[in-house]
């Protein structure tokens, strides 16, 4: 294979338009695994491919990029740093964006390698070229450059090179190009600061973070909104939150929330302020954040009741985050009527709002109602139950109606609510008492997408886990009871089988269920288990009914087609209504019982045959035979005064004063006519 690649390289260098040869080389490289390709290309030079990158033909450049990407990925980062530094540096200045992305990707690989990173740090021009790539017009190039530079923050020499050399001045010069490029560098600084407290110290000493924080209160509303998103990302790390608290950023953002009422443009940056405190509450303490900054909690409730869809969506997401923790649930419960009003609004939006708001409402409700098994205390169970009952007069029917609507996202959101409820005893009790709910759960005709099937599987799994674990909960106790007052009576598996059995010989065995199951031989906890299937055994009973003989189709017996008997696949045959002659003919003449067209054609043929037989019967029949006999009988009875023939020729029939029962019970016809009739 190495010889073929070498021969292709020679052919490429010998022709003026090497597009076909490049395509052949690309095909050859893609046919070799990367692990095997490393040994093949390690000893070869690909200067001819790098030189073809300078062509003006876009197709040729793209082929060269694909080839070099395959080759360079097979080489080690250390080998690249030693042999292809100049080519990669030239790629950073190439006018084609795909070439720049290729060079930046390989530089990122070298930065991650402990030996190759030294070569990059010593090459000042490569780092300067990467910094200038952040200021490129194409966002894909800038993203790749940010990723490559952020990897330098994992080592102290890399931080020293970026922030304690003239590269810092290069970054500030490129930042001054435009607002968009400046925030690209802010993104780089925030990403580096999130790595460790040491990297945060380097960024803070450079003055870039303080410059970012100063733009929170700037005059430009759009810049303010973007700065809030950057600060929220910085707050994801513990040392980042400590730094922001030391700089007084939390108090500043809280004051911005208070002053948003007087700012007509607050709708542009207010959602970002709420998201900041929402993330802060989840990462630290919801109670501490809500008590320290009450303006945040009040604003969330106001936004939930606001008519603006943007405000409502952010409020729903924030409430869902707060309610996903036990502490957050308790904080929301303390607000009393405020949260009840918000919960009613969430229910209305889930039922009749816009599709996006309905989905976000369902997700927020499922987060509010979710309670892990280890968190299920009596107080918290009562809290989630009261919230669920506040949604509607019939909350189970409301959620089920939403799930039956032909929108996959609504169906999955409703199933997530049922999954959250199914893990709690009061929810199981509601599901059992709701008519038709179990049929709804087991109905596979709804929700044909993968997400819907996964959501239904989670719901069934939550129900199954609770009953299998047999936790001592009020619901399992209610399920164990027989519905009467007093202590619940334990139930056994016999309670769920027929009480009378009719044997094949006609005898009947009556079974009386036990009030409690027999003790198990093992030390198993059966508390809460209605039917422990692990202790049930299947016994093969001998049947007195002889097995049916094997059935063969008449067509297969004639043609000798017995291949279906040796087929490994499961053969399914449906035999129904075999008592009639018509259905037996179907079994003989129709090979595929489920073919609707064949069955219709067969039925049509039977009807044609019936019509033909009826025509033959009518043609061969002699109706005058019975009429003449009747006339003779009437004339014979004429002398009798009581049996005088009256209107014997009326309508071709005979009318006597007495009924001739012989003509009614017996029809005098020829033997062939009788055969056709049968």
C-alpha cells in the first residue's frame, strides 16, 4: 500500500490538472484504517500536496484538505511539531477557511501533547497567527482558534506565554477591531478563567475580566445583555463565583433587576439577569440566594404572570430549576399564594398556550413534581401532592389529554410528568383509581417516535420499580388491603386466579384462596409486593387431549412445497371459522391467509359459482309439474261441496278451501335439481 501511495504522489506531481489523481489518492487513504496508515505515511513527505493548496481551483483545494486531514490525523503531534511547523503556519494565513481550520485543528492537537507544546510555545509566529484567526470573519475559524488557545491554560508555561508576553498586546489590538471580535476574546478569557483559580488570576491581572465586568452597566443594551451571558458562564465554577462576589457583581446585578422597571429596554437584558441568579441558586443554595436577593424571586413570579412570551419562558425555566431541588421546593412553598397563582398559570399555559410555552410549562411542572426515593418524606410528599392537585380539578385527565394530542414534544412532556408522579405513593394511588389509565400506559399505538417510546419506557419502569421494590408506602399498603377498614390483609397470588376450574372430563374443582401466603423458604421481604413472580414456578401438566395432527395446505401437498417446514423463521398461521365449507376452501386454496386481495378474489369466485348453479337449477326445474298436480287435486275435490275449486286459474295458482300440506312440506323435483340445490 505504501508503494501505491508513493506512485500516486509521483503521478500527482507529474500532471498539471491532478484532480483525478487526488481523488484516487483520497480513496486509497480512506480505505486504510488510521492505525495502519500511521506506519505507511510516517516515512514519506507530502510537500506536493501542501504546494497544491495554493491553487485557485476550489475543488482541488478541498481534495487536498481532505487528504491532508487524513494523513495528519495518522501522524503523532510530536512528529507534526518537528516536521510540519512551517506548513501549518502558512495554513493560518491561507485565504480558504477550510485550510485555516485544518491548521488550527492540528495546532490544537499539538498543544495538548506535553512534548509538542514546547515546540508551539517557542514558535511566536504560530501563536500570533492563531490570535489573528480569532478576528476572522468566519465564525468556524474563530471557534477553532479559541479552542486551540484555551488549551494552553492547562499549563503554567502556556499561561505565561499568553498573558506575560507581547501576545497580550496582540490580543488587545485585535480586540479593538469591533464589538463582535472583542466578545470573542471575552469568551476566550472566560473559558480560560473557568479552568482553575490560577488561570483566573492570570486573566484578572491582565485586566480583561475587569473590562468585561465594567460593560455590565454600559449604555449599549445589547452589549450589556451579551456581557451578562459571559458573566453567567464565569459563575459556573466555584472560584469564579467567589471572584464575582468579591467584586460585588451579585449586588450590582440585583440592583439592575430592581431598576429594570424604569428601563423601557429592560426586556432585552432582564432574562439574562434572571438566568444568572437561577444558575447561581442551583450551584450554591436556593434558599440563600432567594433570601439574600429577594428581588430575584419576586421578579421571577412577575415574569411568570407577564403577557410577554419571552419573559414567561425564562420564568418557567427558572422555576423548574429552582423546584428541581428539595431546598428549592421548600423555598417556593414558603411564598404561599404567590406560587399558587404561578402554578395555576403554568397549568393554563400547558393546556392552551403556544406550543413552545406548553412544552416549557410541562418540563417545569415535571421538575417541580420530581422527588427522588431517598427524598420522599411525609412533608415533601404532601407538598408535591398539593401542587399536583392545584393544576386542575382532574389533573390526571388534563395531563392525559395533553399526551394524546398529535405533537411529539407535548406527548413526551406529559409522560415525564406521569413519570415524576409514578415514583411517589400518592401518584400511584391516583393512577390506580383513574379509569383507563393502565390501558393508556400499555397502549403502544400512541407515540411512535423514539423519544416518545423512551418516555413511555421510563414511565413503565418507574411503576415497575416501585412495585418490585415493595417499599412500605401508603400506596403499597392500600394496594395490599382488601378495601375494608382495619388492618390491611395480605394477599396472595391465588387471589388473582379463577376460583373454579372445569377439567376436560367435565369435573369442577373449587379453589378457596388463602388469606395469607405460605412462608417463603428464603429471607425475602414481601412487604408491598402483590404478586412475587420470582417465587412462582411453571409446571408442565400432562394433558389427556391428544395433540392435533400436523396441518398441511392442499396446494403445498400438490406442488410439493414443503420448504416452510425447514424455515428458521417463525411461521404464523391464522385459522379461524373453519367450521364452514367456505372457510375450509380458503385453507386449501389461499396460501397467504392475510392477503386481503386474494380473499376478495376468492369470495368473488364463490359468488360467481353460486350464481351459475342457481341458473342451472332454474333452467332444469319444471314448475308446471307441481301446478298440474295441484290442479288435479283441486278437480278431484270439486264434487265435494266443502272442497269446491274457486278461481283455480287465478294468477297461476290453486286456491282451495283447505290447505294442502303435502305441497308445502314436499316439492316434487327431478333428482339433478335436488343435487344442484344441495
